[in-house]
């Protein structure tokens, strides 16, 4: 079993790319996905109390270590940018309104999800609202919007320890 988890995600303009992470789930985790989804989604759009995550995986995720391959490979390669809507598989996009999906896929996905800049997200619907707000701002001013959200995300990570499970 590889230390890397590679998943096919949808990037800018619908281009499929390999998104790299350090493995944080048990072997055969994909087969347990449907069962994990039955528990519902958290405010970041991930399965609640996901038992497929290993103890080491919880540590890797807590400190963003699992994301390092994206930073050193996917971002420099041009598949991703530093901040934005996270890369998702087609199945994950099915949970989002079509207008959010279409606008999000007009740009590169981000390493740091814009949602991490909002500690007080209560549920997945608020995640959608934040995504719409970001995409609307991005349309009129891409660079300043990404810069604004980058500092928002970094602030929440450093001062409030915001991170998904």
C-alpha cells in the first residue's frame, strides 16, 4: 500500500487531474464511502465521524501534513492554486448547486479551502453560502479576493486552529 493517496478530481474547466495526499485512511476506505455518507456531511462537506480515518491519519490531517504533496506537486504543476474552492470528485460536486459547481470549475481549485477562513460555519448550507460569496467576489477581482481569503484562512488556522477532520 502506497503512502500516497491519489484521487481523480475535477480542476479548472473540468480538467481531471491526480490530486496527491499522504494516505490518512484505512485500506479499502473507498468501499466504505457509502456507509460513511449515511451519517451525513459536516460543515466542510465531509462525512461526519468518519471511522475510515486512521489514528495516524487524524494526526496528519490535524496539522495539514496530509496536504504537503499538493503543495509540493499539484500547486507548482499548475493543477491547483494556494487558496480557493477545494478540488472535488464528481460525486462530491453532486452535493453542490449547479451554479456553484459551474463557477468554481472556471478557476483552479485551492490548497487552502476558503471555508477554513470561517470558524463559525454551522452546517453544509453555510459552506455553500460562503462558496457563493467567494465566487462572486472572485469574478470581479480575482487577485485581491484570493489575497483576502488567504489571510483570512491563515489567521483562522493560526489563531483559532480551524481545520476539517
